[in-house]
C-alpha cells in the first residue's frame, strides 16, 4: 500500500477511535471524540487528496470497515447523515422542517453497492463535522454565551419596534384632528361650511393628508380639495384648490397625450394644471413614454384621468384602430375619458366637390405650412419626405359618424361629437361624465351616440 492509502485508511478507522466501532472491535476503541479523531488523523490536510470514489477500493479490501461505519451511523444520537447498507441509500436527518433543508439534502442518495454508499456517507459526515469544528461559533466559549447573545438581539429588536411604533403614533394625527383642520381651512375660504360633507382623509406616503369637501346640495364648483402637511408637532395647510385639476384622491389629474409629437404643441385649455404625460413612437420629440399606441395595454392599467389623441388615430390601419382604442380604455381610470381629433373626410369631400379642387390643390394654410387635399387624405407629405418614416402617413380615415361608431364598438358607449375646420372631434366615456367634467369640457346635458 502507498503512503496516501495508509493515510486514507487511518481516516476509515475513525470509528475505532471514537467508540463507534461494531462488536467485537469496540473493545479496541480509544473513546476519543469525533473532533479529536479528525485532528489525530489530520483530516483537513488528507481530505484534499481523496474523493468518495477513492474510498471504495479500500472498503472492498477491508469489509470490516463497512460494518463499522454502518454501526457508527445506527448509533448516532444527533442530526447528520445516515446510511442504509441493505438498500445502499445515504440520507440526511435533521429535526428542522423539510422546507428549510438545503435542496441537495432533501432526498436520499442511492448507490449500486454498499461500499459506494459507505464511501459517500464517510465523506459527507466527516466533511460536515470538520466544517463545524473549524467554525468560530462552534468554539466552546461561544457556545456558552450564544443564548445571551440571542436574548440581547431579541431585546434590541423589540426596543426598536416599540420606538418605531411610538414615532409613528406621534407623527400621525388622529382623523378627527385632520377633519378639524380641514373645517378651519374651508371656513377661512368659503361661506358654506355648515352645508358641506367632508370625506374621510386620505394619508399619502410623504405624511400629508388630503380631504375632499363637497357642498350639499351639489352644484358646480361646490367642492374643494384641501391638502394638509403632517409634521411631528404641528399641521400646516398646504393648499386649498377646486376640483377641476384634482382626482378624487386629491392628487393632480393626469393626462396621457398619445402621439402629440412634443410638449411644445399647446393642449386645450381644459387641461391647464393637469400633469402632462407625452407618449409617442418618435423619440425625437422627447416623449415621457416611447411606445407604439397599439401596445398601450402593456402599460399599467387605470393610471390616467384623460387621454388626448389629436390627429394620430388616422395613422393606423383600420384593423389596428380597435387595438389603439382598447389601449385607451386600459390606461384610463373608470371615470376617465378620451378626447380624439381626426381629419373629417366628409367635410373634405364636400369641400373638394364644392370648390372643384384637385388632389394637389391648396386646401388651407396652417402653422406647419400649406395643406393640400392630398395631405389631409394621406398624411403631411413634406414631413413624410423629410423624416423618411411612414408612420407619418395616414392609413385610414373617419367621419363624425364612423368615429362615433368605432368608439361605441370599442368600449366607449357615451360619446359627445362635433365637426368643424375639416376636423371631427369626440369626447368618449366608459360611464356617464360627472357634472364637474361636463362643465369643464362644456358638454351638452345629454350625449349623442
């Protein structure tokens, strides 16, 4: 035998040193601890020279070692590896739940021969023991004070939790206190305090509060949003505003401008004070969101109070228009609406016939330059030629009637529409508009569908 084999064989005889050997060899055991036996055999250095497969020939040459390690496994009184020599299985036993076991230790390992199973058991059992004895937390002195350390950590955690709770309680004013501040704010600004309903305050992430106040009986302009700041010892009124630029939660209303090009193009006055989010497929205009409007359903749902789409819907093929409108419904809140403006082909055709115009004749002058009949039909030719992008081209067209029908078909049953200056416009709702929105947009009392 070689010197290497002798050192490995010495490790395989560890049960003799620990009292774990099977009879009749138990009388020869020295009664060492497993830790001392590993140190005696210089396990840490020798372990680098062999694997489990190197142990198999030695175990076959010394079958009594197989019996000794099997007896060693059967007489263990602690967590660790076990061996079933008959079934040739090796597994890991612990009192912790299965879900907390390492994945590589959850199922028993099966081998073709008892010697292979014993070899794997020896390597795994002794490796775990060697790592444990060399871990500083397993030092006897640490073991003695570990309960004290755990107790101190638990006490620190409890103290921190109590402190955080006390700080939170100090920072958050009771709801009645917030309502009292809101009533004081309305009393300073409005004469109708006694005939008003104060909604339950909404607390925001920054610690501030919003209270919605509505006059009873309801009437246009008869409601306010009061934003109240929160600090540890005092409350301050941040703003008192009307409801035209605020959502029900008191936050600024959000407008998604689909295909607006850039933010230098003015919006209708109704959206003054709203948060303006620009979405466009062309990154050159600096949009907040670069996205094809056919993919709006990939964005978070219910985020916007309104969608504004001016002269963009005609840039999609007719079969893609329902996808775009479905995206509008997806990103809108339930009480939101879409404002859509497109070229009015009915007005265009009537004008062409009445004035006897040809396709390249001037129709009107615009800030973008002269507009021809062809530009209204097929898209602004100068921009298509300059950019080289065909998404500037018109791929479908609308009249007031066809636009309304398409909106109703795509989930907007309530539509207010109109025409003028070669343009068809529509306000589309998923549910009846509130009185506030109707007045804001100057809509008639009943929708035309």
